[in-house]
């Protein structure tokens, strides 16, 4: 029987079967949110599935998002009603059925200053009302996402004391979805797929693809893996494995601000970009008290790096734009860390990357490979459903319709039940109903209960859990993607030696 645990022992056992010639129905290339979603969708339909990822789960763009589950407000403003409705539906599915444990409602404040004209305010208010209409159409209850309303300046300052009081005429208050952690969502999807029998292989890089096989490299060894259908879900790297798509990546940069740098409480703040009609930057409070500031939308040319960096121009833009509504201007000294992700946008005729559509596409190449590109993290499930539907048609695979709209991820439960889970709230927010099992590691081994360093509550037990059950095999896997300590480099360095030792011991215990 399959379990939802991913680890080195399972990888070795399952890879040997494929290397010996076993053919799966679907071979997915790419371990981001789209690839993991495809693996889950296919496995849930009863298909045999393998997923290969060159690095680690959520290594690429999937971990560099704003951590939001968008309801499609921006798409409404651009007239893309179908995409806006799709986003609202998928947001509702994540927040009410598949991942209540990894999502939360985030209040959004749109402060109104003299620079906001009456016409702009009316347009924004109308957009928020239309977005709330999409919420109702998607049947997401107001108990999960309350409706928008106008609030006076005093209430806006009570919610976000760091706003500049001078000239503040009030604010619009709305709600959207937010993720506790985007990388954790990917890991949860992959583990749920594994529970249903999918074989998940990290550090297995695809060298070349055809419609029914992939040449892969595992360290110094190469193998050919066989499938009835190969799906390319490598995101911004998709055009390096097939000639059937042309991508035009754009960079979305974020800054990680210290908890005391900007006083906005638990409410995000949306700030219009000067001289733009539909662009904003966001101050996004996190559960640990830090604030993410993002994001940019800049075209990228040339080769695609494994890990993008944030240029000084993006730092200056984000700090200056956010400072326009704050009582204390932000400076580089307030920045603890930064990150950037590259959006895999399908090349089009638009002049700017910011104007390219966020619609996804499933493309069949002359080599028989299906490639999935475009889209947004929020709509990963729908992208996966469309990809598997295409695979059924193209390869003649026998399976029924998608089941993932009603399939909870590992750890998921209704919010009323999550509130009763017997574990620290911090762990419940990351692990859901599995939180007591994580906490129990610290109870069985008292040294596992202590925080890894003074600046975090993350414990050694979470490191051991990541190796035993979440597929982590290196200290970087833990620091960069299972705990996100590396978002603040100083935190990662403080914990690195202990994490490396814990990973080594946990791996030895699996052998």
C-alpha cells in the first residue's frame, strides 16, 4: 500500500522498477505546483504516474510567489472575465475543500489619499464589488472571505498604524486568499499524489523528451524512462526541452522586511504604482511578523538562471512605491532578504510582459510531448486537469474525469476541525491534521523540541519530519523549501550547521 511519505528509501525502491523497464501511463517532468498537480490529478484517476524533477520540489517559480491565492481582480480590470472567474473558483476550492490548513483570509487595505481621484476611487470600488460577485458565483462563503466595504481613516489607521495619516481620506477594505507557504503547498500536493501511488523523484533531471519516453540523469548515470504520455511541466524552462513553445519570462521581485519596519498589523496594504492604471505593489504581513513587499513585472532576456536574483533597481522601485503611503519611509536597512521568481508567460503580441495574459495553455508538440505553460499558482489544479484531459485524448488512456476539486490534500480538514487539532497553532498552520505527529517527534526526543536558532520557532523535529516524510535530502532542501529559513540569509546561516547534522542523521536512519 502506498503512503504519503516521500524519502530516500522510497525513491531508491521505486526508481529501480522504472529503470528495469516498467512503463507508466503518465510521466511528468517538473516538480513545481503544476507538475505536482498533474501527478495528483492523474493518480487520482487511477493512472500510473511518475514525476521527475531536476532539483527539489518547488525549486523554481512555485516558491517565489507573493503567497497569495488570487480571486482574479486584476483580470477583471483587463476584461478577462473567464480567467477572473476561473481564479475565483479555484481560490474557493483551495480555501474550502482541498487546503483549508494552508490558506487563510488576508484583509486588503486600499488607502485613499488626495492623489486618488474620485473617478479612480469609484473604479476601484466597482472592481471590488465585481470581485465579490465572483466570490459569490464561486460559492465561497462570506465566513471565509467577507465582502468589501469603505472604512473611515480612523479605522484604517487602527488596522495599519504605519500608514501616513496626513491626507488619508479613508480606505477600501476587501479580502483575498493567502497561503501560509507556497512551497509547502507543492510538497503537500506531491505527497498526496504519492499516497495515491504516484512515484515522485527529485534530483532526476530530464536530458531529452519524446512523447513516450524521457532520457534522465541521476548523478553520473543515465536512464530511459518509458510512458504512454510524457508531459512537460517545467515552467520557465519548458522551451529548453521542446520546440513547441516560445516563452517570454518576466521577473517578479519581493523584499522581506523586518517585523518592526512597517506597522501594518495583520492587514495587507495595496499601493498604486504612479502613472499606471492597473498596477500595484503590496505589503503582505506574514504569520511570523515579517512583511513581504512585492512585486515587480519586468521582462527577462537571455538564459534562465536556476535561482533569479533581485536587482537594485527593483529594490529601489519597491521601497519608494511603498514609502509613498507610509509615515516612515522604508530604506535598504529595513530589508532582511529578497527573492524573485520568473513567470513562464506565453510569448504574445503585447508590448510589455505586464500586459501578457496569465492564461495557461496545453500544447501538443510535433515530438508528441504535451507542454503546459502560463497560468498562475492559484489555478494550478485547473491547469493540471486540462493537461491530464489532453493526455487521455492524445494517448488514448482509459480514465474518467478529474476528481481533484473535491480531494483534500494531506493534512486538510474543515476549519472548524483544524481549530481542535491538539498541537501548537503554528504547526497546525503548516501541517494541518498532521501537526500532532510533528509535535510528537519533539516529545519522544526532547532535543528535537528546541528551536533551531534564536530568530525562529522552527524546531529540529520539523527538520527530521522533512527528511522522513517530505522528500528532503539536503540541508538546502530544508532551509530553502521546507522551512523557508533561507528567505532571511542570516537565519539560514545561524541554523545551517545544526540542520546539516540533523539531515545526515535522519538519512542514515532511513538506510
